[in-house]
């Protein structure tokens, strides 16, 4: 029986554990939070701080292979454990994907389509680069950003001063990338798995964000078939270039017009760029649990358990829409336990997944659901209607 370790016991780690149990793997999870979803649900969860090198070393001793469910994890202690069980994706992949500058440089060096960027390391460099780069641009901190955190739209000197003030308040260093702005037709993600010489690629998902947090994912994406083909091909090329063993989510921008200095791939009259990489299951990939013959979790579980990969197919005609449920819905209901009684009036909702987080906070990802309908528009409408119904006060 393969012993698999998962660093991180949030919803992604928990759903991966579930897929691993189906392959009869033995799973151990690790999280610092005693209230992490996995810690509350799975007996074999080690609860210890992230900086406890001895606890991490003991955790590794219990595993034949280790993976992680988030990339903001300190790579140095993992490097030190090399020689022990393999880490998949590798520590090198982790280091590249947790550092926006390294990630962009990797894309550029690998000849993959990407948005024009510049890297700065200090306030002086930032001020000097801003004028030369050309307004407007998006400024992103190199480390620790997610869900739009650490990002600033900079149209001119005033915005730049405001961003610098915010950076000064929040952190000591000014390591950032400047990025040219893309005239977005849509955003998409594409998930790839690799295991030795075997590889698979999921259909392309279309993603809509709200307040910088993923709101809806629709599959199949509403793009010309050439766009889907190019995106899948670029996702596979990215995985090969980074020598992936495991799962990689490639986030894409699909632009209407060619950004002036960026290196896009043209497809179906649109321009495709890789935005960023996540070396793990992805929020958008929840939709695969319903829409595809194998889920993103099944795909990674197979790599980790040494089971062959087979190509994912759609589970039939029509479209699926995944919608996140943030803590705001719980707050709107005014209850700890979500009241799902309105589901009886929403037959297009095929699945609801609640992560078991104890405390509902605004903007916190607490669960998701999936709808299935004849068309993407109908699936999206059904998702919006269900979320509105859930958000009505029930007591
Ligand atoms: N260069 C850009 N041009 C247009 N929109 C952008 C650009 N960079 C970021 N965005 C918008 O901000 C969102 C978050 O940026 P992203 O780089 O994906 O960071 P995060 O790590 O927060 O997901 C993107 O999904 C997109 O909507
Ligand atoms: Mg992103």
C-alpha cells in the first residue's frame, strides 16, 4: 500500500485524500491548524507548526511520496529532506511557482506565451522602472500573493505613490513585478498531470472572478475550438518544460487584441498568454469532479499511487458551472450550519460540497456547488439563482 503524505489539510488536500482512499493508498496530512478541514475529518492528520522541522521530518518518515496543496510553503526545509521520499511536484517546481519573478523568467526562457514584465527589488528600482515600463501597468508582489492580494493597478505617478505607501506599510521589501495590462476576452485554466512518460490534459475551463476571488468556472469554455487546442497544447508544453511529476494548473489570459510588448500565441482571432502556475489541484478544477470522467484529484492520486493515467473526457453533453460559496453566504443566513432546504427548487444543482470550516468569515472559501444544464448560459444562470436563494436569511 502506497503511503502518501499531503502538506496542507484544507479543502484541496481533503478532496485529494478522498481520491487517494479510493485507490487504497494510506494518507497522512499535515497542517498547523487544528481546525483545518482535514484535521477535523481525518484521523491521520499531523497538527504541528509549519516551521517545526523535526515534525516535518517525522511526517516524511511515514510517507513513500509527499505532495502539497498550496505553494506558499517554505521550500528550504523540504530541500533539506531530499534523499528521503520524493516530493511531487518537485521542490524546484515549488520554488519557481511561489516566486512570481522566477515563474515569469521560466516562461520567458521556455519560449512560452507570457505577458511582458519587469522585475524590481527596491523602491528606487521600482520608481526608475515605472517610467521606462510605460503606464498603465499592474504591480504584483513577487511572494505571497493570491486572490489578488499584493496587487496594484498603476495608471500614473499618483497610483504609484499610493502603491509604494501600501507596500511600505505591509512589508519591508519591494520585490515586485510590473506587468503589461491585457485586454481580457476571458480568463481560463487548464490542468495537466504527468507521471514519468505518461501525461493527460483536462478540457479548458473558463473562469470569472469577483473581487479578485474565483467566482464561477464553466466547462466547456465558450471559446473557438482552436483556442481550446492551443491552450491545452501550451499547458502540456509548460508541464514538460518544468519537468512536472504530479499535477499543474496553468492559468491563462485570453486577450482580444495583442498587448503591445507581450508574447502571446494567436488562436481563433484571440491571443493566449500563460498568466501563472499552481503546482497542485486548483479551485477551478473542483468542476472536474462532476463534469469529467476523472477529477483533478483522481489524476493526482493516480500519479502519487503509481496508477496509470487515462485521458479525462466530459461526462456527456451540456455544460457545468462551479460556483464558490464564500463565508458571506453563511453570514447572510445568520447560521453556523448552512440551510440547504432551497435546493429542492433548484434541480440543475447536481452537487454541493461543504468543506467543514468552523468559522464563517466574509470572503473565506467555505464550499462550492456545481450545476449542469444544456448550455453554459443556463448553467451559469442556475448557479447564480441557487446562490441567491442560499443567501436569503432563513431564520
Ligand atoms: N496583466 C494583467 N492584465 C489584465 N488583468 C490582470 C493582469 N494581471 C492580473 N490581472 C487580473 O487580476 C487577477 C489576479 O491576478 P493573478 O496574477 O492571477 O494573481 P493571483 O495570485 O491573485 O491569482 C487575474 O485573474 C486578472 O483578473
Ligand atoms: Mg491567479
